[in-house]
C-alpha cells in the first residue's frame, strides 16, 4: 500500500491530503529514509513522523485491505514505538 494511503487508512493522519503534505515536506521517514507518497509500505517497516519538537514512530504490523479502518482497530495495524523526541 502507498505511504500516503497507509497513513490515512490506519488513522495516523486525519486526511490523505494531510499525509500528502507531510510527505511533500519530508517529515515522514520509513526505515530512517525520507520517502515520497508513492513509497510502498510493507509489514515490519518503521514509520517515523518528525514534528518540530517531537517525533512519533510506528511499526507496521499489518496492511489494511480497506480504504479506512476504525480508530479503535489502529493497534491491529501499527504499534506505536517509544523513543521519539
């Protein structure tokens, strides 16, 4: 699944346009590399979002098969990792 669609589908971002903007400004990293919105996300990838004063890391557990998932099911798809700033 494309990075922009994944961020939106698992509720890391509220809208796909927000995900696309974050990717365009290179604040999203997959396995410590800045990525474009077309980057394919795979199980086991580490996604890091670097905000101005902090960062959040997520480990991909599953790839959703639907366009969106309930917020309550987020933990099935990503695991929030400790170690952000």
